[in-house]
C-alpha cells in the first residue's frame, strides 16, 4: 500500500474489506462503493497441490472469481492489474518464455490461472496481466522459509534439480509493479528477478547466504518427488516488455542476499 501511495495511487479512505470474489454481487457492491481507478487482484487459491486435488474449486476461485472482478472493473471503468503465474506455460519450450509465447498449462492451478487471463482479456481492454514466479517474502510461508527452517531444525533436505524457474523477491516485484502501473500501458508482462535457478540451486543459495555452506542437500529429480501437481519443468519467464519500458529486476542471487541482509538487520540472531 505504501509503495502504491508513493507511486501516485493513494488509498482514499480506509481500505475496503476483501469481498469473497466468488460472489459477483459482493464484488460489485464493494467496488462500486469504493469506486477505485485501479484494482490490483492478488486473490487466488495458490496451493498448487490443493488445486490439483480440487480442480473445480480452483477453477471457480481462480478463474470465475477473477471474471467477477474483471466484469465489475469494466462496469465502473477501473483498470484491472491481475497477478498471474509462470504455470500458464508447460515448461517444455527449453528456453525462457516471452510474454507473447503460446500458453499451455499442464496442471489445474495453471489451467485456472490461464482461464482467468482469457476471461480478463474478454471482459475489459484496460488490464495488465503480470506473471511472476517463486515469490519469496519476509512474511508468510514460502520455499525460502521452509528450506531455512528445515536446516535450522537439522532435518534432511532433498531438493529437485529439474524444476527450474525465476525466484523473485516480493519487494522487487512490488517496486516493479508500481512502475509498470504508472506507465498505464495495458498488456501482458513478466516481472521476475533476472536469471533462473533449479529448486536445488535456489535452496543451496539460501543456505549459503545464511552461512550454512556445509549443510548437505541431496539432489533429486522431479520423478523422485511425488506430489499431486505437475510443475512446468522449465517455467522460466523472460521480462522482455518490462525491460523495454526500463523496468528490470536485479538478479535473483542479489535479491536473496538483500533478503537475508534485511532479516539479519531486523533480527541479528537470525
Ligand atoms: N507465491 C508465488 O510464488 C506466486 C507465483 C506466481 C503467481 N502468484 C500469484 O500471486 C498472487 C498472490 O499470491 P500469494 O502467494 O501472495 O498468495 P496467498 O498468500 O495464498 O494469498 C492469496 C489470497 O487470496 C485470498 N483468497 C482466496 N480465495 C479467495 C476468495 N474466494 N475471495 C477472496 N479472497 C480469496 C486468500 O485469502 P485467505 O488467506 O483468507 O484464504 C489470500 O489472502 C496469486 O494470484 C498467485 O496466483 C504467486
């Protein structure tokens, strides 16, 4: 919110409560009352394994819920900025995906997010679809926290080497998102930290940066790591259009260093 305010998008009045996006009438009532010029939608079912086991629920929330928001934005003349995912791609291209590459989701989460993108494009021209991947943040639970916590607890770590994407620091993502919104250029974007990594590389970098260089990680393959969802093996996003507008995120390894430095500044015992 602070970044958006600094970027020229102040919240006027208290923020509205989050409506259940499954209810068109709730979304409509809330957005009509508030009358925003810009709506940024982050709401989604994001647990990919849960989505794999509950595909209809994933579709209802991630696609039909987003369609509700898009239709109301069209009604009230607001721009919709929607956060999407690298999982709209199958990960079989073998090189980084450009924003205009053909999509082909291979799991229910990816399918639901892909359907949302299509519904937004149908519902309103004033939209930004912003794909990202492997977000890590100071709050909440994410891969970075899980790897660090497992190592601190002395648990054995086995991490896959053949699932590859762009780890992305949420602070860098938000800064880039605000710059993108300020351009008022509608379209589809990839905002990720530069470079890419396997889950194994990412985990190794996390532990090394925390000073746990000797902590062992066993490399395994996706085939050995049974889970309900099938991730795109090479789901690497290339930020071509954002870069053309001057919006580039630093390399993911620098972002991990910045993340750990901040954690240590805020809690020297980390
Ligand atoms: N995390 C990543 O690595 C990543 C990567 C690519 C794209 N994305 C996208 O980025 C966005 C944010 O992800 P995140 O990791 O921050 O997710 P998150 O922490 O799981 O947050 C998702 C939010 O959506 C809300 N939500 C779920 N169902 C809802 C409903 N029916 N109505 C209203 N709100 C609902 C959840 O509320 P409750 O907490 O109350 O359930 C939660 O606050 C998502 O669209 C995700 O697809 C994330």
